[in-house]
C-alpha cells in the first residue's frame, strides 16, 4: 500500500511541476528588472497585444513600448485632416496606466505614407510650400496630442538611399522638399514638444559604408542647428550579422557626435538576410532546430554584452514584436515562411536566447 501511495505522490509532484512550467516567464525577474541599471527594455505592440496573456507578459518584461504601425502617417491620417486616434490612444493609455515609457514611431517615412499628401486638388504633384504645410500640420497635430506622454519620437525613418553611390533616398518627400524634408520635420516636432527627444531612425546602420553616409547626414544636420538628439539603430539582424567589430564601431562613431543611441527594432532572424521579396520554395524548411536555437542564443548574448559595455550612451533597447507567436519576419522577405527571431516562443515562454540575455 505504502509503495503505491509513494508512487502516486511522486507522480502528482511531477505533474504539478510540468503544469507550472508554462508560467516560468512570469516567475523570473523581467527583462526590465535585469536591465534596470543599464537601459529601458522596450517592445513594439499593436492593440492586439494589450489584453490577455500578452499584456501580462508585456507588463512583466518591458518598461517601454513602441506602436508597431498605428502611429505611422498612413494609418493615423489616411485622409487629409481626418485622424484615426482609436489605436494610438489605446496604446498610449495602456502605457500610461502601467507606468511604461513610450517611443513614438514615426513622423516621416517613404513607406506607409498616404498618397493624398503629395497630390493637390488639381490632381497634380503639390508645390513645396503646400507639402511643407501638410507635413507641419501632421507633425504638430500628432506630437501635440501626446505631448508629455511620448518621451521620444522617430522623426524621420530610413531617409538614406540603399544605393551606396547616393546619399538621400529619392522619395517623393525628397523630390519635392529636398533637404528640408528632414530639417523642417525635426523643427516642427521640436516646436510641438520641446521636451521630447528626437531621433533619426534607419537600418543597416552597422555596415561601414552606410554607417558613414548616415554619420555624414547627422553631422550636417547638427551643424545646421537642427534639433536632433539621437539615432535609432533598427537592429533587424540575423545569425550572420552584424559582427562585434562593426557593432562597436557604429556605436562609437555615432556617439562621437554627442547623440543618444537607441536600438529601436531588435530581432534576430534565424535565416541569412535577403534583400528581395519572394515566395517560399518547395521543400524549404522553417523548423526551429536546437542548433539554430543555440546559435541564436549565442548571438543575442554577444550583442547584449556589447550593449552593456556602452550603457553610458545607449538609452533604450526595443524588440520588434512580443514573441515568436507573431513576427513581421513571418512574411518578410519570404512569404509563408515562419521565423523565430525573439526571446519568447509561440507559447510566450522564454527561449535559450532569453537566458543568454539575462544571465550574465
């Protein structure tokens, strides 16, 4: 009788242990607590993340949030003078109610820009003066609405051209406004909220060639007295890049301008980076193998070690999406291919990468 009772008790104990495992992410110190002496840890969100278990995870792990899409120009002002505030207000309210800092993203970009902004009532391309007024009206309205709540804004996003032989991207913004696209955007944002920190945000900021073009741009803006306070390094990385040497060099290069540095859109793709969009090939695997998980953990350990080394100039690190349950990389650049770029898996449980980042 006693041996059978002992076996039953042992089984029940093991069962309780297994049942408790899904709550592991909530029983350990959060990322924000581990890094409280370094920098805030943020996450990009949509309204879908603001309730239920994802909301609980956000409140436990992060002390900064960014709207993934809701604050971009197209979603927030799809028609001239008609602003859609529902999603942005919900995100800001969630953050304020939970004592979470807010980064605004973004006020000017060549993508997700409504077509109307470049077209006049006559159906032709607008003049420089008209477009400047529309840019001013948009920035003033959005920044003023959240004045005192959003502490930092990505004012201009991805203005550097992908072509190494060029400087600024030949977008409609640049074609109509020239350099004033950047200069005036920062001035309008600063006038709307003089206390907000204003950032230029871009990708591939660690590649030496593009790094130098971004450096030259920022140095020129600062020389003109443009109110720019920092640079956002998007950090959409992979298991192959960036190298530790390029990452350190980029941080030091931008910091030499006296700018704050924030890693604004961090994720680590398990696939080598591809530039062109395509469909998933027949037989192409998207299995997150133990080997890939370990490689990813090692990569995250490396970049966060460097982040900690530069805590005096890094003022925020933000992950782009909450967990592997959903990532923008699931569809980009390969349609239909699952990716696993974050610290939490599809069940919201910490991966090896989480422990690599928090155990140091």
